[in-house]
């Protein structure tokens, strides 16, 4: 059996409600519902809003191997993929996989209905070598050095 515990408030300090004497905020995971019944993210029965509570579970031959998670909002699927790729394909330890330079594709289509029109941007942490950056440029990618948001968003 595997268990994953992920604390998350979604937007800033959650709902802003703090139960008396407990010292934590109540979450606000319903924040991406829309009260307009004609939208794809309408607040209706049997529907869930997009959210980023994304635990990862890994098995090997049907046996639980590890549970893990990365912080980072909408880029969590990318972060999870990078961790698994580093562990399985590159043989890294958990520490090495977490420490490896990361990248994030952003400004693309998203769950709020925005559609990508220009290919998006690839943000790269400083550990991505110059040769890789040049190859990405030659392939037509637009990228930036990862800023504070990316470093905070996908920290381990």
C-alpha cells in the first residue's frame, strides 16, 4: 500500500479562513469552478475543477515502489515526468532526480480555455548546458532562463 499526503491551498493563502486555535488555512480547491452554467468549468454535480493535487505512485512488477510529488501548479505533470525519466531512464537516485536541472513548457493551451497561438515558451534552469540550449534554438524553440516563478513552482 502507498499513501501520498500533499498539503495545498491553491491560491495564495487558501480561502483565508483559519479555524480558531488551529493555525492553518482552509483550502480553496474549488477556485477554478465557474458559476456560469454555460461554461465548460461550470459548477455542476459530478464535475471536478482542474487542480494540482497530483501524487505520483510507482510500481515495479505490480509491487509498490514509491510515492512522490512535486510542487508546481499546472506544470506538475511535466515535473512528474522529469522525475520518473531521471529515475528510470537515466538511473539517478531520488536525490539526483530532484536536483537535476528542470525545464517547463508554458504559455500554451490551458484548462481556463486559453489556446496557444505561438508555440509557447520553454523555461530552462541554469543547469541546462549551452549545447542543449543551442540545439533547442536551432529547432525553433523560444526559451528563457527559469525565473523565480519556475524555481519556486517546481522545487522539490
